[in-house]
C-alpha cells in the first residue's frame, strides 16, 4: 500500500485553484477560513491528519460531478463528508496535504416518502433526527444504528453497513439501500439497484 502525495503549489497557483472552485460552486460554497479548516482536520483516530486546503459545499449532484472531474484534471485529493459534528475515525479527514473536503451535509433534502412501498429517497446530508421527524408524521420509523451521533448521515450509516438493532423492523441486513445515485472517481454518474433498471 502506498500514498500519492500531491505536489505542493505556490500562492499564485493556490489562488487560481480557489478561483476555479468558485467558478463551479459560487463564492459562498468555497471556504479557506482557518477555523473551518481546523474543524475538518480533527478526529478521534490515531491517524496523522492534515488540514484541508479548502472546504467546498456542493448543492447538487451536478456540482459533485463537476468537482470530481475538476479533481481529476488538477490531481487534487478529495475527501467526501456527509455527517456533521465530531469525527470518530480518520476516514473523513485529509490524510495528505492540499486535499479538498467535499462537505455534502448541505444536500439534506428528503425527496420522497412512500409509506406504501416503505421507502424514502434522501440526499446524502439527511440526518437521523431530520428523517425520523419527517417519518413520524406518517407513523413510520427507520431501522437505526446504535445511538447515532448528532448530525450522523443516514446514508453514511447504510453504506458503511453499520449494524442495526431493531430486527423486528428490518429483517434483512442490506435491506435499507434499495438504490443509489453514485458519482465515481472519474466523475461518471450512474444509478444502482432499482433506479438503475429505470434509468
């Protein structure tokens, strides 16, 4: 196993990088505020962490696709994050210098709740608190993990196959994820599962 460390850029190149990100996302969605960068560099892991170069906050899957393609062109490491709050492991903080955090927590819309099909369609930033409040309006609940932290993304838990504690609600361990829209490392987007058959 090896790590590719990106070439360090000078100040002028760094400013050009920030400008190119703002072209994709808009001024308000790109930050290099020291307090924000420091917060995204902390976790309870024992791994060596670096402060991110920038934190970007896309608002749509189209913007995510453009960021990934930009990262390929500029050879910039990306670290996707969808949960907020304290980070318990080192998988959501940069392990190399000059990485860009892609903060998906702002993509937090609940797009559809279908009681008959027992299905919800959510964006990656939707949290358990947010989803359970919405499901409660229809006398529904979601098979949750062991006391998820505040700000925990539902999608992150499902993708990481975090064990569930209510088998009377969920009988199949992989049942929660019926389909997903995925942006691959080269910027290609695809749908998996039932959505893939419909696409």
